[in-house]
């Protein structure tokens, strides 16, 4: 799968810090390519059930600035980092989140983890 969404980090709006924390989260679309078929199908199923879209449609929505896409990408980033949270319970302020696009380099390899501090390299 070719990357469509640039490697990016985000942190939640201040109003969401109590519920979701104030650290930085990374969304790396390449994490999707590392999912086994059944896990990817389960991800698709949860997105369809709660947002009415599959993974590909969610990514397209994000690229077009859609709220559904932003919500899906933020939730997937947390899920890939090990946060077990139902999408039905995930309700941040996605349009107020701080987002940084990153360059994938040897010093900043693609990853899907939360980080306590912002990254210095931006796209």
C-alpha cells in the first residue's frame, strides 16, 4: 500500500487533555499495511458500525478535511499505540487538535506510538 496520508503527529485540544491526555500521537498509514487480514477486517467493521465508512473511505475523508476522517485517524493512532477504546466512546474536538506533518527520515522513522513531546522536523 502506497502512503496517501503523510506521516503526522497530533495532540488533542486543551479541552480534551483531561480525557485523552496532552501528549503527541503519531498516525502512520503504514501501520495499516502491517495488520493481518482479520484485524483489518475488524477495524473496518468498527469504523462502519460507528462512522459508516471503511478504512479507505475514512482516509479519503481525512485527506479532504472531513470530520469523519479526522475522528477515524485520531482513533486509529491511539489504537495502534495500544489504547483499547471503543470508537463509540471516542469524542474529541478534532478540528481544534494541533497537527504536524512529518518527514519520514532515519532519525524520525514511521511509528504509531504516542510521544510526550512534539517533533522538531516538520514537512
